[in-house]
């Protein structure tokens, strides 16, 4: 038996939920198929030992002024995400010294005789013209930074932002992507974490889709994208059910969508070569610590053990199987945004650190090193730790697929802007909305801009799609 829709979306991550919201609001009959029991992809939050845990601890860098919110503004649901802005208790800790997050504290990280050069870099971020910016898409961030300063800590600090934003190293990340993202984050000061945990964001989209008449089926994995006469016409699920639509949008891994769900025989050879060569962002390990009582009011601490260890960068040492004594990372306390995320009176601290793709063999060493780093940041937590969880990339792989990478297709100089896979595939009827195709910006916001970009391409088809549905209903 087959069912007809205007658009079928494979996956309920930010890209899928985002474009589904926009299409459903525009009158399209939308079907979302999600393989997991929970919606949200990498933004899943779930209950564990009475705590709400995010699959990945996320900050939404532009919060209520960014593309995640833009989608909801456009459909008349501006209050759907309960954003909580940072409250001024964000810190950068270098070694043992923690300073409030500010431009000044960043300048002071550089050697005294390099601080003016470092300031010039910050000035350039805000004053660079669009024309100049356009020339830097394929220039690595590191090369651009070194035109201002070679100071070791200044470079480590920028590397730490690059690797937190894009999860690729600064000698591979695009200078234009970085400058735009850094400028937006610094200028808007709108970085947020929502009440209810990360899940509140994809939930807002899925509820909007339902409100506008769309259908969302969880626990329903797509096994095949159906292709007839060179056109994608629908999908078949693992349970053997078929759904048909003139527009099929994959929010799932682009490589998987092209090579497995559709099949490489349906695409031009050079496209397949390009897809096979795409590389992912790096992987991450999450530490979660439940404390018997509140020990800190710091919402966020970016921890940099020394100038050799930018947080969120996979080092050569790690790749060789060695676990560093101290590991840089982004620490934060979800309960400082929403106390209901842990049992009453307790505090949850979570952190994200880059790591190789598979650390299961060395998990005990990682745990020791992560806890050592945790106590460097929160010495006051000694004696108050109730529970510790260490979640390796395999958890993300299980929930979101791909290789378990943090973002998806990495924003390297070979994979941004005109070199990024398009939201429109060469197979007629097949499109992408995710942090794998089109878009720009950081993580979830990359996926949201991809959804907005795809909607702009599909919107002109609305009249045709709706007329076609009416015709098939009459027939
Ligand atoms: C640990 C971690 C920390 C992060 N921190 C941040 C952060 O602080 N800020 C930020 O902005 N971003 C962060 N990110 C990145 C961000 O989560 C992702 O970039 C973004 O959520 C990806 O969205 P997406 O639309 O590409 O879809 P995904 O989240 O990849 O979702 C794809 C969906 O497709 C489904 N699917 C796959 N195959 C099938 C199939 N065959 N049938 C049906 N469904 C299928 C999957 O189950 C999944 O639900 C982090 C990610 C991780 C893992």
C-alpha cells in the first residue's frame, strides 16, 4: 500500500524539522519519517537517572536572533523555544586562571608585545568588507590569523573557537566561515540554552509541523528512496511501507542518502566521486557529572590547559592512542539555565571534548583525564560528585548515525560555500536539508540555514505541488 504526500522528509533533526515547519506552514502535506523513537537527531535530550541529558551538550550561538528562531518567526510561532541567554557568568580558563569571557580577557591571553596585533585581528573581524570576506572562503583560518599575530596563545585561543564552532582544525577551516560566525556571536551576544534542554528546539519544529497538518512517524526507518524513470518519487521503510511524494528531502547523512538509500547508479559519476570524498567534522566525548549540591554559578567555562591544547581539537597525540593528562573543552552547567534538568537541589555539569572516532579501548584513561580536567575547573566539587557518565562518539553514532561526528560534513576550505554539496541533488525530486548541504554558520544553525535555503528553492513550486495533489485526489 502506498500513501501520497507533497513532501517526505527523512529524519527529524534540525534541518528536517526546520524545512518541514516551513513547508507545512506553506500548505504542503508533509510527512516526516524518523528512525529513532525520539525526534531531534543530534539534539535529542532524554531522561537518565532523573536528569534530562542532552545527547550532545549544545549552545545555540545566535539563539533568538539566529536562523533557528527565524524559522519559527516566519510561521507565526515566535515563542515556541524557551530561550535562556547567557547571564554574564561565562569564563575562559587558561591553566588555573579563570577570567570572565570578554574581548579584554582574550587580548590579555597574548604576550604583552603581541596584544596590539591581536586587537587588530578583532578589529578586522568587525570591519572587513564583504568583498574582502568573499576572497577568504578557501583560505585556512590559521593562515589568516597569522597575518596578524604568531603569538602562541592568541593562535590557541582562535583555534579553540574554530574547533568549538566547526569541529575542524584551524589549518583546514574556512576563514570566511569563521569570521562571519565569530562576528555574529560577538556582536549579537545572544548565545542561549533553552529551558527543557536541547530537545526544546527540535520539539518546537515537530509540534509546528503537526499543528500545520503534517504527519510525523517515529521508529520508522527509511530503507530506500524510490526512483522511477530517473526521478525520486517516494520512500520505502524498513517495515516495507511505501510513501510517495514529488519532493523527497533527506535530513539523514548525505553519503548514506546518496550511496545507499537512493543508490549511486542514479547520479552522475563525478557527483558520486565528490560525495565519496566528503569528510566529516571531528568526534566528541561528553562528560556529565551530577553533584549532590550546587557548587558553582558559572554557566560556561572554556577550559584551555595550556597553549598546546586548544579545546575541542583532536591532537596527533590522541590519534596515536595517547590520552592527554589534561583535556581542553567546553564545560557548562545545564541546571544553571533550568534547575529542573536535575533532581531538586543538585547540580549537573557537562562538558564536550574532541576525541578520535573510537575511544572505547581507552575509555578508563579518558574518564580519568576528563575528571582530572573537571577538578581543575571546579576544585570546589571535590567530595560532592554523586555520579559520572562518559559518553563516547559511539553513542552519537547510535542515535544520529554517520560516523558519530559532531556536526556532519566538515566546513573545511574544500567543503564550504560553492564547494559545499548543494541542497538540490542532481537526482530530480531529491533534496537535502541538514548540516551536510548548503547553509553556513555553527552546528544547529548551519542545519537551520540549510533548511531556509532549501525552502527558498522549493517555495516557488508550492502552487504546482498543491494543484497536483488536488488533481490526484479528484482522479
Ligand atoms: C556532542 C555534540 C555537541 C554539539 N554541540 C553543538 C553546539 O553547542 N551548538 C550547535 O549549534 N551545534 C552543536 N552540535 C552540532 C549539531 O547538533 C548538529 O550540527 C545538528 O543538530 C545536525 O542537525 P541535522 O539537521 O544535520 O540532523 P541530525 O541531527 O544529523 O539528524 C538527522 C536525523 O535523521 C535521522 N535518520 C537518519 N537515517 C534515517 C533513516 N534511514 N530513516 C529515518 N530517519 C533517519 C536520524 O535518526 C536523525 O534524527 C553538537 C553535536 C554533538 C554531537
